[in-house]
């Protein structure tokens, strides 16, 4: 009986959040090595959470990554993966491969997982949704670096996304884009998710990865920063807490908040139901960034 009461108490704890967020749009960036887990429960856990959001009349939008799968496909094709400041260098030979993996392999898998669990999802190849400009970058010495066909999402075609949400269907989008020059571009999924949240005027943006949150000590999971204000970010960059691959993630979070998104969360996708724990409990998990 006590177990049943505890379950009821959990539902009651979630109730005010369900009431508050009903009808709101939440963007979830789904990425990390847990996407490749051999455990089906881990791979489908996020999909189950998305179905729950649909059921309580929250409108989820998913932007997914797929870095590990891209690296495997490149190795199989004899192409070497190179990274600068956490961004994958994408030459002309690999950009089509990247788009095939993200848009035509991973995207249908995510959509199928949501639909199989009773949800409703529709996949979108990034070039049909995102417009990008070629991204310029510098190495640690400050010298310009040619990343090749790597783009920065600057426009989001919201029309098909809003049509899905109006019908209770979850859009699932891959992070590739069409450039103003008509070429394909590989894009950072964190930035793509943030631009999607801004364009859709989302209430929340959740980044899922394979770390517990933003860590003061990168190798110590016990040093998660639970609460962070945007004004503190520059200081964390100067001290090296925000570095390398975390820079575009944090910068895109700050951009989203400055554009009106209420809160951005960094959660560990390896934790069962991390999305629900962050949204529907008083404690939350991971790191939250607010204005």
C-alpha cells in the first residue's frame, strides 16, 4: 500500500507542472553515446518520455544528433573524423554521407521508436527545415580554420513544424541544412535545437547528452552546477569550466534564453526518464540555465 501511495504522491508532485505547461512547446535535443546503447531500454527511454509529454498535452519537438554513427560510417568509407573546437570538419566527400546517416538512418529510427510506443511523430530532413550559412571558426591559437561544409543554422522553416504540432504530432528533425548557396551543410545539433526553440517561441529547451550536466571539474560528476544564470557564463569561460564542445551548447542556451525561452536544461540521457525528472519534479536533474 505504501508503494501505491508513493506513486500517487509522485503524480501529485507532477500535477502543477502538467497544468502549467499544457499547450506549451518544448524542444528536446537528443544526442549522446546513449543513443548507441546496446540496452533497448536506454535507447527507447527518451522516446517513452516524448510520448508522455504528448499525453499530457505538451508539444515536444525533437532535434537529434548522431555523432557516433557518423564516425562509424566515415570509418567504413575510409574517411577520417577531424574536430576543431568540438566541431566536426566536414569536407565535400563526407557531407552527403553525414546527411544520409542523420536524415535517412537515425531520423527514421527515432520516429519509429516514438510511434511504436503509442506516440505520433513525423521525421524531417534538416535541409527541408533549416537554412544555414557557412560557419567560420578559429583554432586554439586564434588562427582561422576551414571547417568545410559546416554550417550555422540561421533560419527555421516553422510552417511544417507548426502544422504537426496543431495535429498533436511530434516533429523529429536532423541537424543538417541547406545553405544559401544551395549546398548541404552539417550543423551543430545544439545550435539547431536552440534556433528551433527560438523560432517556435518554445517555453523550454532541454539538451540531452552523456554527461550529468555542466561540471565545474570535467572529470568529476559530483561537481554538477545545478543552477546557472546567463550572466555567469563569461566567467566560467574564462576559468575553463565552459570549454571546447561545451561552448556551442552553452552559447546556444544563452541565445535561446535571451530570445525568450524561459529555461534551458542540460540533462544526462543515460539517467532513466531524465526529461521527465527535469520537467515534472521539484528537484530537477542536471544543470538549469535561466536569465
